[in-house]
C-alpha cells in the first residue's frame, strides 16, 4: 500500500516487480517528482501517479535496448 496526496493505492508485485526483492529501506525511500510522479531513487523506478489511479491505462511493456536484442 502507498498513500499519495491522501489517496491509498495497492501495489502488487505483478504491477511493480522491481520491489519484490528490494530491501525495506529502499522501498520506503520514496520521493514525489513534481505533481504527477513518484520515484524510488534506490531502485531507479519512477511511476506516474495516474498509473496508480488507472492501472488499466498503463500496460506493462518491457523495452529492450539494441544491445540486448543483438546478444
């Protein structure tokens, strides 16, 4: 669960798999980036607040770099 601007959101490992093996201190180190995003600097993860409100609008898509594709 995370509370942002007075609203509570459930974050499942299916939606945010980066946190599954993260330390508690890294997960709890959250910063707000402007009015529309939150960030976990220790995990190098940024999420739009709208993706918490409307997860169906933000399907998880993995993008690979050219180097990964060539390997």
